[in-house]
């Protein structure tokens, strides 16, 4: 059975159908990509899974148990942690305090040691007492990641973790996410515009466009799918994914990721 | 600053405050000591409101009402309300009523916090202000409990320590009523300061600030907004209730006029001037809201302001104009309040360290 199962989820905002009967599974231990042009509904899907949004219809299950009855603040206790496309740090707090909030559900005693442990993992121990808001953008993303990791999640949702990184850093991030998956025994659902990154580390990829799932499969299958190529060509905010893995060299990139992600909607 | 340095700085600041409070009356007149007792009383209320507005980010323009609830609780427990046809016979010694004043106000605060969960920003400000506005007429309406517009007199009651005219003998000292009020208020204020510090320094305080900084990230980190917002409302109302009880002892009476609508506004001003979020600046905030209105009454601003406005300030109630002008100036000079000044110094130190460690 899949760890996470999204079934026929529909969510409308007024006239906009942000998610239109979307279904996909995330298998335990895998890195699962979720891609699609801007406004496709990826962040909305994250918000539904973490219960920030309530879908109009459909089901979301973790290990076969419905998440829709779970209060949003209890989601993390179920083992789901996330990062945000537009950084949501606690801006008046230090790096350490941010991570300690991530450990809120772990109770009092263990949390400080745990926080330092994950700060080591993301390489921010030296910055523990630094005000989080004063750090560069890319480092703030690492604080968010540490905050998500400290709760020891089973499922980690990453919303455009490569935003604001340069090419070299994006490459390192791919290796890092894999290592996290192995070391923390995670399942990862990854939303990302950097096709190289998604295609090189994902075991499985789901593609959304205008709120519908238009394809899913291995990275190779998805990149060869005419519907996917069509969806990316039909918009000008992101280049199409490379048609084959061979073409997925460092030169293949897309412009959307270079602009700083601004708002939750695209 | 590291937590260790912060803790040390906190202890030093608190120790200095304790010493200053203890010796201060030796240097001022008996009457001045009474004014400074009110600084302590306001400080208690500000410590509570700061937890709600400063730390948790929930604005309240109604905390004067929670003070009133505390004040009436104290007065009713001391004097009873049988004389108005109410059910309570009174007779409780003044200082014993104060914890109950806190409990009653805290319970009302918790109850109010629940519906307030659905409100934020301006709407919460309006809803809490509505409570402040409704308070005087509510007190008049339930006259058999509150004595209506006349209120409840405490002066001369045996339950009021010293009856507010005789010297008070305590711990081998003989204190004038004014000094007694001073030491009572400040002892409780210092305890309140320590309690606030303990609540805010750990997991609870962090959760409060998480709610203020990003509700979205707080929820996703497992912080229940409902729990922490109502908790903040409850604790802050309890602090206001204790302050209100002391206020009643200070004025030796309660009535709708003792807790006017402006009290709520003053409290919010005190928290803003003190600097939303820190504790140390609140002492300054309490000083400002105690003395600025008094000082403003006696000011001739002829050389500073246009003649028309000066005439306005000389009319009854005109001192609030002076009060307002000075407040606006303060906001310009200290946009983040007095604690903000301390915080900026702390951040400058942190930045230098970051630069060095690069
Ligand atoms: N809170 C919201 N209110 C109204 N519309 C929203 C909201 N969140 C998302 N949307 C809309 O839903 C669609 C999907 O947005 P989003 O999930 O952010 O896309 P993506 O993350 O794939 O770029 C967009 O049309 C967006 O404008
Ligand atoms: Mg998005």
C-alpha cells in the first residue's frame, strides 16, 4: 500500500478549479516528483495534504487512514512535515528557535539536542543564535528544512527547495535530498521547477497542469509524454522538460526558477 | 545573544529592578510613592497585555474591561453587594481578593478568547474595543451586583488594610497608606514580572511568538492556534484582573468611571511604547501611561503649537491632545519601543559575530 494516497481531490477557489479530480500515490521510501507549470496546483496539493486547505471532494490517506479528519496542527504528529515555496520562517526568532518550534511536538527535554543534530545536518550549527530573518535567502531555506526535519517526519514535502540557488548548488541539493531520504528513512514529495533536479533524483513523477493530473510514471516516461511536452510548451513561464535523459545535462534549465518565488500562488 | 547571555542579562535587569523598587520610596515624598504605586499596577497589566499583543500578536483594545472585572471582583468580595440587593455578603480581606480577581478575569478572558479565535487584525481590535465600550453600561445595568453608577466604596472598610488612612504595620515596619500601596503593588508586579518571564522564556513563549510570526508555519509545526491564542487571552486577562483589583484598592472605590474606555487605549499605548515583545521596556511603558496624562494637564504648549490648538488643550479634556502629540513623537523616536532599542543593540552584536565567523 502507498504511504500517501490522494484520491479524486477537487478544490475550487471561486471560479478557479485549483485541483480537478487529482489522484496520485506516493510509495514509502521513494522520492516522488510533482511538477507542472506555474499555477498548476502543486502548492495547493501540498496545502490540501497538510490540511491547510479543505478539498471540496476526494480523499487523502496516510497509511490507509484518512487525513481529512485530522486537525491541521496534528498533521505533523502523523509524520508529515513540509517546507514552503515562499519562505515561512519565524522572522523574529533565531535559527535555533525556529528549529525548536519544529520540535514543538517532541516535548521539552529532547528537543534542544535534536535541534542541534539537524542543524549539523544542514550545516547551520554555527548560525544557531543568529536571527533567522537576517540570513541570505538560500540559507533561510535550509533553516526551513531543518525545522521540518527535526520532527522526524515519515513524509517530507518540499515546495521548490531549489528556489534562489545557483546551478552548482542545485546539483548539491539533489545529492543532499537523496542522502536525507536514506539517513532519515524518509519518503519525499518534491515540487520543483528545476527539471534536472526532479528527473535525476525522483523514483516517480506526477505531472499537473491547470489542476489536472496529465501524466505520471518514471522520469523517462514522463519526459517522453506528449501531453507533458504540450503542457510546458503551451506556457511561457517554464521551458519543457528535456525530451530524454541524455539531454538533461547542466545546460538544460528553465527560467522560472531564477526569479525569487514571491507569492504562494504563482 | 545566546540563551545563556540572555538569561544573565535578564537576571541582572531583574535584580536591578528589585533593588530600585525597594529603595525608591526613601527618595520621594509620600504622595509621589502613591503615584509610583500606580506604575507598578500598570506594569502588571502591561505584562499581561504584552503576552497577548506583543508575543502572540493578538491586539486587544479591551484590557481595561478585564481590569474592571478584577476591580469589581475585589470590591464585591470585600464590601459585598447585599446593600444593593445582591447575593454576596463580602468580608474578605483586601489582599486575599487579588488572586480571585485574577482568576475571575482570567476565566472571562479564556471565554472571550474562544470566539476571538475567528477574528484577526482590525476585527479583533474592534471586537475587543466593543468589550471596553460595553463595560460601563454593563456595570450600570447589573446594579445589584455592582452598585450601578455609584459603584462600591471601600474607604474606611475594615477589609481595606489601614482603611487607607491609618499607618500599616507589617514585617516590623510602619508604612503610610501610600507606601503600603506602593510596596504591595510592586511586590505583586515583581512576581508578575518573574511569572511572565518564566512563561515566555520556554516552549510556551516560543509557541506564542510562532503564532505571531507565521500562523501557517506554526500550524504546520504542530502549534495549535486555538490553544495558544486562548491561553494568551486567559493569562493576559488574569494579569489585568490582578492589576484591576489593586487599582480598586488604590482608588478605594470602583465605579464605571474608575475604569473608563480610555484605560484600554492607555494600556495598548503602554505596550507599544514599551516595545512589543520585550519585558524590560514595559516598566518605561508603565511610567509613560502613569505620568504622561498628569504631565500633559499642566503643560502650556503655546510656543510649540498653533494658537487654535493651544486653546483646545486648555479646555477640559484637552490634555488628551497633548498626550496624543507626545505619543506620536515617541513613536517616531522609538518605533520599536524601548525594548526595541535593547533588541537592536543585541542584533548589532549578533551581526558582528556573524561577520567575524564568516
Ligand atoms: N488561497 C487561494 N485563493 C485563491 N486562489 C488560489 C489560492 N491558492 C491557490 N490559488 C489558485 O490556484 C491555482 C493553483 O495555484 P498553486 O497551487 O499555487 O500553483 P503552483 O504551486 O502549481 O504554481 C492558481 O490559479 C492559484 O491562483
Ligand atoms: Mg507553487
